C-alpha cells in the first residue's frame, strides 16, 4: 500500500520566493535553480547521468528520480504500480530532500506525473518543464490514460510492462546510435502498464502552475503545428532541440542549456 505524503510542514510563501529572486536580481547574480528530473517510459535516474553534472557545474541542484518499477526499482514492478505510486515517488523526493521553489522536469509520459505532482504541491513548485512530454489540459476531466495494448500489439494479457524495442527507438529516437544505443538498451526496463492506463485529474489549483516546454524535432511529432497552437494552447515559452525523443542522452549540453534558459 502506498503511504500518504504530507506537506504539512511550513513552506515558503510566494512572496518569500519572489523576494529571493528579487535579491538575486539586485545583486546582479544569476538565480540558481533546483531541478527535479522525472524520466519517461523505460528509464530511471540513470537517464540523467550526463545532465546532472552539467547542471551542477553551473551551480544548480539536480534531483533525478527513478519511478517504482523501472531502473534500479525494477524489482518492485507489479500489476499495482501505477500513477498513485509514481506521484508519491516524486513527492517523497521533494519531502525528504526538503525542497521548495523547485522546477519539475517531466520527460515523455512523465509529463503526466509532473503535472499531478505540481497539482499537489503548488506552493512549492516554481514551474513545470515538459521535455518532449505529455502536456496536460487545464481541465477537471480525467486525462492522459490510454490502453497500451492498442499501441503495442505484442503485449500479452499477463504482461506487466511494455519492453523497449529497437523498432521503437528507430521510430522516435533514431539519433540514438552506436555506444549510446547499446548503453540505453542495456539499461532500459519495461514500462509498467498501469502507468500508461491510469489517467490523472487535476484540480483548479493547477491552473496557477507555470509551464514551459522543450520539443524534440526528430521524435516524430508535428512540432511546427504544436508550437503554432494547432494541438492546443501552450501556456508558456518553449525551446526546440534537434534531437529524437531522448535528448538527455544524445544532446545533454543542449538539454541543460534549454532547461536553464526556461527555468
């Protein structure tokens, strides 16, 4: 059973956060940021291995997350591992690192996780950056759930997760090649099916959350149409990276550059 994560301890007010930013600006100093990095399907904290030191080199803090059932937490995979578990995975990283005024980065399907976490911690989250990710609508309706068996027909009724295949990589990340591809495929773990199936329902509180976006132009999505607003309104600024779906692996410097710029 997933334990409940409480945020009853004091958190800084919006006014206090704004004062902190004002003091940095007055001193002519660059505002350092705290990034909570949530990886997408098949990945763990390991996927941010090349990003974390680059952020830290610039003076930022980085907290890469592994969601239960993947990465080094693959041994905890079960039919019950879904969005509730993932949300608490991230909330516990926030709580036990005593984080406030932080930026959530959700990659791929984990945009759904980032949105749900931000909805539960609006007083602590300064922004959500969606990295080639699911982007939520500002609605009270359930969203983001789908049946993976329709997209991945090789799944069997007793499958607990979707495996990463060479075909999938060729479709959305063909720039992952050579040693990078061998490394990624060796580290990838099945994506728990319930993480795909479970929808999220956001409260009205999410409407105050600031958003930004990074789109990958080689991942197969119609990026030009997306940034033109044809696939829904963008609620914040965006950057484009000439990369497939895994820029933290193939373009870590560019990924860090854009994360910092959007922070």
